[in-house]
C-alpha cells in the first residue's frame, strides 16, 4: 500500500491553475495520526492563483504540515488566508524539509507563529531563494518570511510584505534558535509591533545571521 504521507512520491504541476473553492491544506495533524506530507512537490514555475482559506485552524497554507519533504519552483499569487497558529501562505509547519525557488504574494493573517512563507521550520529544514510580498499580520511571533526557525536555515530570501504583530515581529524570521542560520536575506517591507520588533530577526539564541540587512521602516 502507498504511504499516506506520500514519502518518496514526486508530484509536478504542469500548468497554471486558479483555485475557485476554499482550500484544505495538504498534510495535516488529525488526532493522534499525523498525516504529514513527505513527498516532493515541484511547481514547475507555474502560477497557483487565488488560494483562499478562512477559518481558525492551525497548520495552514497550501501545505499544512510537511516532514521529510521537498517543495520547489512554486509561485503563489492572490493568496487570501485567515487562519489560526502555525500558518503561512505556502506552509504551516515544516520538519527536515527543503523549500527552494518559491514566491508568494497576498494577504496572510493568523494568530501566533505566522509567516509570509511559512509558520515554523525545524529539524534541519532549509529555505532558499524565496520572495514574499503583500501583507503578513498576526499576534505573537510574526515573520515576513518565517515565524520561527529551529536548527534550520533561511538563505537568499527577500521580504517586501508589510509585517505587523504585537510581540516578536520581524521582516525575515521572528525567532531564530538552536544553530539556526539566516544568510543573504533582505527585508524591504515595513515592520510594526509593540515588543521585540526588528527588520531581520527579532529574537535569537545560538545562531548566525550573515550578510543580511533591512531596508524597511521598523516601528515598535
């Protein structure tokens, strides 16, 4: 039988698509059984338009919860998401996953751990060559690209989205920890919050931030 997690299975998008119904994220957490997505998704540089989610569920985005996966060459335009925690336009939570050559544009609103691209990356995950534009709004731990990065890397990411939250708000990664790395990243969007507000990284412990900068207005 095929794995419910699609481990080792590759998918490739072969044309632009327009989504007309409310979206259910690929890969989820249901009760005790984690039906995470663990395959390879190649967007083929085609555009996925009008991704729409409007609920309070966590692990939200095109993908909900991904583990041991590869996501590449994906372009999202016209995204409109209102969700709970661990939410982003592309994914909610990623473990030991490679995400590269992706761009997202739209309006992202959630509660905690909200990122323009994704909510959380951990377990040696890597994000490379990512761009974000539009708006990103949340409560606590809000990042223009990624909300929280644990033992993971974000490289060559550009955020142009306006980012707003209350605590731990940043243009690239809100909280970076446990040997996390941010490299060659630039924030161009405005960043606004009440406490722990920064252009690149808001809160960091045992990490590296290299050759990265902020060009956006930061208030907080």
